[in-house]
C-alpha cells in the first residue's frame, strides 16, 4: 500500500484525457498533473529539447514525492521514456506507446489498414511502427504527422470548421491512398477531436489509447503493490501557463466546474 500521489504530465492539456479513466478505475489514487502549456507543442521540437523539458518536469514531480510517473504524452514517450527510467530507477515510469501498441495488436488483424496520427516527433521516432511490428509483423501500418492539431486543440478550436478542414487537409488523401480502415490516435490531445473524426470518416474505426494507458497504470500499481487506499483522494492540476483555455479544457474533459478543481500555476524556473 502506498498513498502517495501519481505524477502525470504532458506538453499541455492532452494528457488530461487519461485522467477520467484513472479516476474511474482507481478512485483512491491522488493525482498531480503537470501540463507544460507555456512551451506546448512539443511535437515539432527537437529530441534534445523534449528530453531537457522532460527532465525538468520529472524533477518537479519527484520533488512532490510521487510514487509513479505517467508520461501522458506520446511525443515524450517516444523520445524520452528510457531517459526518465534511467533517471528515476526507484519508481515505475509508464508511457503511452506500449499499452497502445498492445491493444492495437489485439483489435487489428491482417485485413486492418492502420493509420497512426501523431506529432512530427512521434512519427519521426518510428516507435509505434517498431513496437506494433515487433508484436505482429503482418499488420499494415502507415503514420502521418499532423502538427497543426495540437495548437488548435490547445486554443479550444475544436467544434468548428477550422478543425474539420485541418483534419481533411491531413487525412483525406492519406486515407484514400493507403486504403486506411483503422485510425489510431497517437497523441493524447486527439481524443478531444474524436467526435470530428467520427463525423468526417464514419466508416473508419477510431482507436484512442487513453483507457489503455489507465489500464497499464493500474497493472503497474498492482504489480508493485503500491495501490492507495485513501478515502478522499485529491487531484492537483499544474500548468506552466495558467491560461483561460487550460482551465476551460480541464473543465470540459473532467465535466466539472473549475471551482471544484485544484488548478494551479507552476513555473519550472527555466
Ligand atoms: N499530447 C502530446 C502527445 O501525445 C502532444 C504533443 C505536442 O505537444 O505536440 O504527443
């Protein structure tokens, strides 16, 4: 048993999409979330910069005595997971790629034409293809970088024509040319636009991994015997730029008013 909080982080608000699953599956767990809204997006930055930011956030979470770190960001998971694991050998570090890849292999077969939407950094790393192919070499996979999506989502530009046009700009030809029938949301921001995707591409299976990440967290906590039994677990949401949008998006994702949530500014003293 371990009642210390779990630390989650992302470049921005996207990683919060994993939190409702955690709250449902593990109601006794306290959560410290950090969104690096001052420096988002990470996906178009170099691996060196992403690793440097990751170490700063890791230090902040560790200073808050977390018992586990969850990288609720595919970009960081594909670029700096091993670095974080080497830095903090005494606590479990959970990323997004392996839980997602394992589920993709379960739900797909030889007839699946898999398209992975992700940031530039995630696509460039090739880790999704490598991981999925290592589990099933026969699957057809193509990836596409969609760098304009995260800035739009962070701005709250979701339920409108601009988002739809941007999605069509990236995906129409990609889907047609590769005969894609399954789209994997390889970025934790993208569950926020899954409604747009379902409306624009009703015949395509859309797979978001937020729930799989939560399941992986649960399994790791059980394996290490560090589940919490705290009655009134608390969550704190930190952002490096406490914008109105960050607050609005958290309210939207968690379906709660900000008055009921503990949302704070945290400068990482860069
Ligand atoms: N949510 C992050 C991910 O899963 C977004 C990265 C970005 O900031 O570009 O990759």
